[in-house]
């Protein structure tokens, strides 16, 4: 469910370095309270499909529930403004039900999302490459340099096992939104104010990693946590 909720924010982009195209599947679908509309998309490939509320008055509550009907799991997410999710087809189609679960009429557009990664971070990793969970337990930061578009930061420092490290942490790669997870400013503040390392150590930086040695990229960051001596992780997943 967390993935679905995060995806709900992705379609509302602000300034972005990515090419994101919304290809309409159905526009102006009017959903009266309690009513639903089912979209059937013929495809043999996974597709990212989204919806967006377009009526004049925004929903006051989470008003539309999008439910995948293709698989037995029937994943669903309910929001007030819109959502997107990558659906896996079955028997050559994707089937999604959009139901108005509020007491007011809602009008939505349904569309397929095409993304082209053009952020500076995209030069350093393949977004489709399979990553593995990697945890940095940091004793002290040495430097942080963030790209002009804010999509990634190059971070250097010393781990709690006294090993030097250099890692690129990717904050966003397709669309930068007001909800983008970003802890570069906090790290920079430590360095600019010359905060003693004992004030934040051990600092946890973790995410999905690709690459090796000083060429490691955290292509998605899961945790940025100061003063986390009890943060648990298997030894195999800790950078040492």
C-alpha cells in the first residue's frame, strides 16, 4: 500500500527535468456517488496508468478508489486528486475499476503515463537495473555536492567501521514533486555549521544500491536517520 500511496503523488509534478506524457485513455468520466467505471486496456506489457480528478470543486475527502481487477490480489488505492500505478496484464489485458466512494459527483480523466528520465542523476545508473538493499552507518560526513537540478548528491565520509565511502544518493529521477524525499539539506547543514559528528552519529543512509566501491549509486533512498545506534540490518547489507 505504501508504494501505491507514493505513486499517487507522482502525477502532480512541479518543475521537472523529465519528459512525462499523459496519453488519454478516457476523458471526462463522470462518477456519481457510489457509481463506478471499469477501464479495460488491451496490452501484453506492463503499463503505468493513472487518473486525475478534473471537476471544478476538489474532493473534500478521498473520493475515488482505483482497484486492479486483473489479478487475484485486487490492489487498490483511494485518493482525492489522483494516482498512478504500474499494472501487470493478464490474458492480454489490464482491468481497473474506478469507484466514487464519496457523497459528491466526481469527474476523472484516465490516462497512460510515458516517462523519459532526463534528470542529471540518470547519467549514473540504469533505472531498470536490479538493486540490493545497502545501509551506510556513518560516523562523520566529509562533503556533499548536489546536482544543479537537485536529483542527486555525491556524499563522502567515514563509516562507523572507519571505512571511507563515496556514494551518489538519488533523490528523484523522473519527476520532482513537492513530496520528493530529500535529506541533502540536513547533511549540508551539518557540514556548513561544522556540527560535531557525535551530534548525529551513527547516521543511517540506506536504499536500493547498484554498482560497487566508489561507484555505488543509491537509486532510491529509504532512510536518512541521525542518531540511530539501534538501526537493525543484516551484516550482508551493511557497507563495511
